[in-house]
């Protein structure tokens, strides 16, 4: 009798575990995006000027936003290797007048869109984005 009960319980556990796995397979989305200096749009808020660019992403549904994991990376090359640095990301520069400044990169998500944001140091309106192109990678899992 103990063997029958043990086998019944074991069968129920294994069956439920397998069906749970098959019903809940993870879905993923991964895509690179490039923003050139000409693409950035200028915006402003109470702290000053910033740059932004939005991409339509149909895979980013309300379900993905509520139940998924959203990740974005700034992608650059260092010593010949591709580096993925999670957003937000800050980089520091020195211009020809020895002025030191910073760029802050971040991302915002809304259903159907991914928006990348670049905020120059102190939101200066006279500082353009440092690089000619910025590459990003977004990954969603749900």
C-alpha cells in the first residue's frame, strides 16, 4: 500500500512539474538600436535640456511590461572588444578648453516604444552629444 501511495504522489509531482515547464516557457526579444547625432531630438524639463530618441518596438506589449524583465545596454568597443554596459550609464569627457563634462545615458519604456535619453552635464544647451553614433541593445524576457 505504501508503494502505491508513493508512486501516485511521485507521478503527480513529476507530471505537474513537466506540464508547468511546458506551459511557462520563457519568451525573449533582443535587438540593437543605433542613434546618430542627427537623430537625437531636444527636450527640456525643470532641470534643463536633454536629448532623446524613441523607437517603435511592437514586441514591447503591456503584458511584457507587467510580467517581463526589461534590460537595456549601452554598447561600445574597447580594445577591440564589444562591451555591454547596463543603463543608466555615465561617461566623462574633457574638451579642447579643458572643460570636464559628463554624459548620462538612460532608457524609458512604454508599451510599443523604447526611448533612449542622453543628458549632458548640467543639461547645458551648448553641448552636443559627444559621439557621432550611440549603439544600444535591449533585451526582454517574459
